[in-house]
C-alpha cells in the first residue's frame, strides 16, 4: 500500500522539474508553464472532494482500480498533446484521478489495530512522501535525457502495472455507508459543522502545504536562473533531499497518539522547523548549503504536522474515515494550489526573497492558529 501511494501520488509532481522544457516546447514563458502545477493540484482537490467520499459507499479495491485506469488515459493524453490549453485540461484530469493514495490511507488505517494505527499511517505516508520526492528526481533525469513527453509515457506505464498489482494483492473491503451519494456528500458538510477539531486540522494542514508548494514550484525557477542555471537533472536531484521527511514519517506516526495535546505540541514543533527552513532559504544567495538544510527542515516539519493531524481525525469517527479524509486532504490541496499560485506571483513580483517572506508569514499565521487550539 505504501508503494502504491508513492507511485501514484508522483503523477502530481512530475511536471515541476520539467517546467523549463515544457515552456520551450510550447513557446511560452516558464511562469505561464508553471500554471500546470497548481492546475494539477486543483484537479486533485476536486477528486478528493468528489470521489474520496465514495470510499465509504463503494468497495474500495474496485474503485481504486477504475480510478487508476482513467489516470493512465490522462497521462497518455498529456504525452501526445500539442496544445498547451489541452495540456492544462489533461493536467487537471491527472490530478482528478490520482486520488488513490487518499483511498488507500483510510483502508490501511481501518485494517490496523487502535494501538498501531498511528504507526501504520506513518509507514504508508512515508511511502507516499518517497514517491513525491523521487518523482522530481526521476522526471528531471528522464526529461533531460529523453524529453518531457517520455516522462508521461513512463508514468502511464507505471500506473498500468499498479492496476495489475492491486487486482492481485489488495484485500476486498465492505462499504461502511448504506445511503445515497447525495446523502453521503451532505454528511460531509455535517461533519465539517460538527467537528471543530476536523476544521482546525484541515486549516492548519492547508496552510502548511501552501508553504511547501510555494517552495517546490519557485525553486525550479530560482535554480534555473543565474547564478545557478541548473538543468532539469540537477534540479530534480534536490527532490531526493526531501526524503528526510519520508524517513521521519514513521517516527512521527509512532509518537502520534491522536490526543489533542500531543497533536498541538507536534504541530508547533513542525512549524518552528518550517520557519527555520525558510530563514535559511532567504539567506541562500549563491550558496546551496542553506537550501539543502532548509529542504530537510520544511519537509520534516510538514510531515510532523500532517501525520499527527491525520491520526487525530481518524480517531474521531472510525466509520467515516474516508469522509473525514476528504475534508482534510481537499483543504490541503486547495492550500497547495493557492500556495503554488502565490509563490509564482511573488517570484514574478520580487524574486526569491519575496517568496521566502510570504511563506514565512503563512507559517507564523499557522502557528497562531495552532496556539489557539
């Protein structure tokens, strides 16, 4: 399950190191090409809202297989398209149908005992994060060696193989909800109104992911410009540094009990690490050392916040985990899309320093939100 989460979520991030190549191919600016990063995230947010609640209504394995198969078609379309407008539409569809990790995580949580749930979530989330950081390195290399289109061919092939694996390996599950899809969606609204801890966890994680997304999108623009002028392979290698967050994920999960006091403590520590990371980014200049340290700090910080909050919301109402996860992750990726768009705007207006200042303000706001829990 951890492997499937990592390999499928990677679809959202392949485009990031490829932005200079995509811009050149379609004869557009890198800033305009950067729009596909937040369009993909918006597609993912829409998929989370519309399809993840169905995990409580449908048999999960079959839903996962159908959803992944459709993503294969969208990835192939992106590999062939000659229109940037169509590329943007296909990127939205890639995001829309790459929501499988958010079906797998509640499935894994449901299979685990209460005392091991945090640890299991940490392991699966570790696989997901490895997929995120590895995707940037893989796409940077393939894009440089074979062109950006080959990366989407490769992604489609990976997803097709995953479909065959899931068919053979994943257990069947019984739906936990007996009503209609309409009632299911209304129940999501009811949970948002009824559980303040769910609202707070979702808002906090959205703000955190906004700062992460702002960094990864603008880092490509920063490193491809003077004084660095790195190619896609070199930029992609920075994704490997983010594996530190994946290594920390099981440890955070093991120490996440689901109690509010523990979540608040871990969240504030995570946000402090993120703030230190952005301070390092601000003073990076022409030195890569502070950039590397900053990547480690912001990724570990985000994992600390996300896994502790996820463990909390899964303990609130076990039979509605998919719907709780819908609220939590939809908010997260709306935050990520907004963060990416704001990051690109700030970079266009004032360069790297503006991005660092803007993200730092978001982190401070998030800390104030968590302090009032």
